C-alpha cells in the first residue's frame, strides 16, 4: 500500500473501516480545479462517493445539468461558491451545505478572486467515474469544451438543463 492509498482495518469482527488521511486519495486535475477522491465507492458498496474540490479563483463551473440517478451534495469548507439552480443564484460561503436531488438543474462556479474548497458527496457513487473520464480525455489531448463535457456527462445519467441560461463560465468541473 502506498502512502496515498486509504488505510483499512478489520481488527474487530465486522466490516473494515477506511481511514483516508489528508495526503491520501486519488488526485484529479481538471483545468483550474483539483479534486481529491476520498471515497470512490469501492469501500461503500457503491452507495457513496466523496470528493474534495479546490476551485481556483474565477473557476467556471460545468454547464447547467440534471442528474437522473444520483444525489449530489456540496459542503463549502472555505471561500464562496456560486450555485445556479435554474435561474436562481446562491452564493454559498463556508459552512453552507447544498443538496441537489435527481432532476434538479444546477451548476456552480467560483466567481471570486479567492480559492474555494468544497466537499462533495455522490449517492450512489456513479459520478466519480465522470471525473476520471474527463481526466483521461484531457490527458489524451481532447479539448474539454462544452460539447465534450456534455457528451461525457451523458454516460452517467446526466443531461444538460437546456431550458435555463448558460452556466456561470461554462467550464468542465
């Protein structure tokens, strides 16, 4: 086990406990966003995925979209993240939790000059693979434009929310 892999313990009878330290987890870089996958679903029976996201100043978000098969939660740890839900904007500061159920249109962006950090949940874990796919596409030299992002989203029961205005920035995160 390398130093960046989660530790597991089964010293007692019952399920193994996973411990992911601050320097552990899989790191994915998508433009100006750095994700650290804390739980990819492999230790939760795919019931839960968890990622820490660091959004650089003025980081655009993904196109506004809807998930059909998973809830997505965002807990803002530091900075301010603008969430757009339909036509409404919400500036979420540290300590704010935003829960997006299946079917709700949404996007987010860091519209400020300071970094923002979020903890995101995916229940079930389906969307963790989306981020890995984006990283693979970027590594392969494919441009991560609006259309490529939407094509990738579609593989994970996610569709664009075309009935609302464009996202704040139109990026890939």
